């Protein structure tokens, strides 16, 4: 079996996991070649007129990885690290994620290499509309559907929908994660965090314990991290530490997450919250907690800190937070890693519900959304767990194996290979 290298790029890392599993499930060489590559990749230039009249030249990307199981699907991130390799890696993860969650989509991802915190709201709007205009000929309600990701949100989706609609006519199904007022689904905002908590609950219950006996630390307090912390606390976990770009806070007796949300609204960061001690984001990862949820950037658990992770469960709220070398170290140390393509699949699952509601021009009540999400997440978790038990492999390799088999079957049935 090939050894992972710590200097692999994000796409090389995802391909490494894919190749390990392709060996395990005995994928033939031709199918392996089709599934490891991407279908289409575009880079577009985005000249952005700043509010002061100057023009900044930005670059945006959309990568469609595989569409055998349905229209391409995946978010768009605004981040200085977004480049073709990262977007390609995240697009491939979306193919495997939609397959594990068993929603009828392929995988795609987009990004603009930019620091959006340096842009005003009107600059963000101009940039978003121009990006959508430039990729509009490769997306479509039945072709490729975008959604929020890092530093993008419901407002971003509203601009995208409007920009696309100016060409194609009213098309709410062109994006998911929209504001509810424009056809977004109830429950979509919380869905990724809710899914993280649902699968974590399944994993801890398999180990014979329950949330009220466990502590949790959450790295990142954006959409995924903040909802994970809130819903985990509501389910009984003692959430002892959270963080954002401003730093981490720790209180061994547990944080009052609702109170913390007020502090965040007033001050702009979780840092400085009273009744807590300050930590760095790196220190948070190494806390002596039961459950660790990395829900911020990619590649935060690496060869250099994996041996210091004390959590029993690592639930990947973020995409690709653990490098392949670190993944082996965690597994060797007996840590149960719930992989991104399972743990954070709740977002795209409710995106699927949103898309179906848009197509039917009908909206579901929130209870129905959450109940259907629960069914998908529990089924996905149980299938992955059972596959892993039957073949003595960890959850990541089990999840990849199920996904690769599903996508390969669809590709064969269509006659791709
Ligand atoms: N960006 C999210 C993810 O990485 C959601 C994608 C979607 O809803 O299409 O899973």
C-alpha cells in the first residue's frame, strides 16, 4: 500500500484516499481513471471595480468533478487560499459526499481567490454577480447548482440567483442555501451543524455512551461551527471550547452557547467572552475533550499535531481538516474519525430538499426537513459503520468505498466506462 506524504496538495490528498479505496474495492483501471479526474474546470477573470474607483483583478474557479449520479452540486468559497487545486479537491469530495448521503447529485466546487473581509458589501455584490455571469453558461438547474461555503451565505446566493435569473428567467433552483424569502428551505442554515451532531450522536451511542457524559471542543464559529455548538449543547454535550479567527475560548465547566452568540453579535468575535480563558486555535485542537469538531479551515490536523490530539472522536465539520498522514496517526491512536464526506453531508442533503422544493414550487415545514435530514444522516452513518465493521476498516475508508462503488455503478450504467 502506498505511503501518504505530508507535502501532498489538497487534490493529491483526496486522490490518495480515493486510490486506497479503489484498490480495496478492486476498481478496474479505466473506471479509476474516469473517477479520479475532473469533468470540467474553468478559471474566470473577475475585474472588480472597488468603491474608490480602482479596479482589482481577481480570479474565480468552478470545477465539476463527476456527474454520473446527477447534476453537479457544491458550494462556492471566497478565500485567499482558493485556487484550482483546492477547488478541485473540494469538488471531488462533493462527488463522494453526495454519494454517501445518497442524494442524486454529482460533485462540484467553486471559489474566488479573495479576502472578502477587505471588501464592502457592494463590492462583494459586484464580484458575486460578475462571477455568476461568467460561469452562467456551465451551470443550470439541471446542470450545476451552487451553494454557500466558506465566507459565502444566503445573501451571496440571493445575488447569484438574481444575476442568473436576468439571463434565464426566474430560476430559484440554480442555487441552494438561499434566503427563505426567496425560496430557500427552512432548516438549511442549521443543516450542516445539525448533521454533524446527528452522526456524532450515532457514533457515541455505538460506543455505549451518551452526549450528557461527554465534553466537546469546536474549532470555527461560522455557520457550521456555531450551529454544531448550539445543537450539541442542546443535546447535552458540555461544549467547553470554541474559536474563530479572533482566537479560542475555554471554560471546563461548559460555555453558555446562546449567551456567547449575543457576545459574538456585539463584539464580532467569540474572543473576549467573559468567564472563559483565552487559547489559540492550535491549543483548542489539543484539549483533553471527548469530541473534537474541526469546523474551520482545511488541513488543521497534520503530522505535527496529530499525536497530541486527545479526543476520542473527531467529527469533521470542515472539509479536509485532516491530512492523510495525520489520518493514519489518529486511526493508529484509536481515535474515531467521522470523515467530512459523512459528518458534514447534512448541508448538501438539505440543499437537495431545497432544490426539490424549488422544482415543485412547494415548501416543507421545518419539522419535515429535520426529520428527513435525520433519516438520511442516520442511514448514511449506519451504512458506513456496517461496511467498516464487515471489512475491518475505519469510517473514512468505509465512506469512500461506499461512495466510489455508487458512483462507479452509475458511471457503468450510463456507459461512461
Ligand atoms: N458547501 C457545502 C459543502 O461543502 C454545501 C454544498 C451544497 O449544499 O451544495 O458540503
